[in-house]
């Protein structure tokens, strides 16, 4: 930030090859130039903390390569563009603290890579659109301090990666959903909606029950078809199973084959084509971990890592994006960590140490929060069994992510190991 003032120059639309444009934390006034929509190579646009007014130019949605958009803390007016589908590549969007009005667009479902969305401190009204259910990678959503109406959509509980949700100070009403992000939601995220109900632990009253006859009819409409469908599915399954056994009486189910069917989501040929036969020059933004099937217990290591990462949801754990599994090949498609691992910063002369004392504290906190989640907040107790600097990876923001769960143990409530690779950790880092 500087102390630059006046309107944003209209000539900025001639910078055809610009990729990053940071003009935030200044005193620019006037409108956002329409010419910004001509910057088709732009990936990161930041205009927050200025004095910009007028409406968001319609040309802004022409930026099909845009990944980050921050225009918060201005005086922007009007409504959001109705068609957001050109922003399919966007991952982060901050439009808070403006004077925007109207209904939220119905085209959010096209932004499937969006992980951060902040629309707080505006004057949006009407219902929360159903298209939000298409934001399958959303991690943070802030809709606080608006005039949104209706109930809280139950599908928010089904958004797998959503860990931060703020709906405070709106006009929402009705039952607060349960499960998912609502399992650990706080009063601060829901306060200011006096007509919400159903979570006594946060001070919200119990919801008024409908009449017995109405409830019974409603339950019958839902439960009866489900029972019929389940019974039919069981009959079909048993028929097919018995028929298969009669045709193949001497064939037993192989663990490897069943496991390959269970895990197979991406084919080996697709990975080879996408990476040009695993060429290191062909960067995809995805890390591919290939297991050596000649190593003893490689299959069990693959299963252990899949079992942990498919259910774990935490900002400091590596994300598993997909898997490839057949009889001779196992691979995990993981979130790419461009800044390497902690080992390379501690013991490499070509890289400095990991910065200031505060940064080292941040890394320790990141790792400790990941372990605290696995030990106390995960639905099963997970023991990593091989925590060491090479298994602590850094993303583009130098946030630490714990990786490599190939020898992890999952404990049931009675501390009996349910899944265990029974393999030793690394000497020097093993627990005593």
C-alpha cells in the first residue's frame, strides 16, 4: 500500500500481458475502469481498501483466467454480475465491506474451484441460492452482516471441505442444520438471527414441533419409499451374489482385486497421458505419489493413507484429490506443495532457515494443530507414526501441511488398532 489517489488510469486496460495487479491499500477513487476487462491474462487482481465507487463493471467477468479477486472495503454499489460462469478458475474472492445490493446470483455452481468467499458487510437480500451447493471445494464462506432471508440450507453440512461459515446478522430463520460444519459452529457465526432455533447449547430455543399427524404423514412420505427401495436393493444384490457363486464356485474374492475396484477413480493411462509419461517438466499443480509395489506391505500402506486422508478435513493436512489403483499400480493424486518440505529448509545450504522466530512458531503450531485434530477431533484416533521434517510440506503461502500416512494407525475407542501397517517409523523420529 502507498498513498496513491485519484482515479485508476483508464490506460491500464492496455496492459495486455499483465498477470498480477495490486493496487490495494491506497486512496484511489472513482470507478473501476471498464478496460480492466481487457486484461485477459490477469490472474490476481487486488483493489481492496480504497475509495472506489460506482458499480462493478460487467467487463470484469471477461477475466477467465482470474484466480484471486479482492475488491473489499470500498464504496462499490449495485448488484453482482448475474453470470459468474466465466470465472471458472477463480479460487479466492473477497468483496466484503461495500454497498452492494440485490439477490445473490444463481450461477455460483460454475465456480467449482472456489475455496474462499467473503460477501460480508453488504446489503444482499433474498434467499441463499441453491447454486452454492455446487461449490464443492469451498473452505471459507462469510455471508455475515447482510439482509439474507429464509432458512439456512442443509446442504452446507454436506460441503466436505467447508470448515469456516459465518451467517451472523442476517434475517435467517428456522432450524439450524446439524452435522458437517455445524458440528463445531459457534454463537459468533449465527448471532443476530433471532428467529433461528434448534441449538440449545448456543442459546437458541428448541424449534416448535408440528402436529403429530403432520409429522407422521411427513415421515411416511420419506421413510416408506426408502424402506421399499432398500428392500428391493437387498433382494437384487442377493440374487446377483448367489447367481455369481453358482457360476464360479471355485473362485474366491481377492483382496487385491476388491481393493482395486474400491480405489480405482483415475486410470493409469490417464495419468500417463496427463503427465507425458511422468515428465517432471509437465507441471499439473498436482503431486502424484507412486507406490513401489515390489516393496513389502506397499498395498497396506496405500490403504492406510487412503483411509486417513479421505475422512480427514483440516487446513494443515495434505489433501488427497484422487487415486489410481489396479493390480500392478498404485498412485495417490495429492495437493501440490510448491515450497518443498521442512527438511530442505533445516539442512540445506542453498536455502535459508525457515525465517524468523515467529515463522518457526507458526510452523510448529500448524503441525501441532494437525496432530491435535487427528488425536482428538477426528472420528477415529489417528496415530501418524512417522512425523519428521520430510513429511511436513509447505504450500505457496508457506503454510505447513502434514503428509505421508502410509504407516498410520487408526484406533477404535478401546485403543484396539483397527488399521495398522505395523511398520517402523524413521530412526531418530520414532516415539520411544
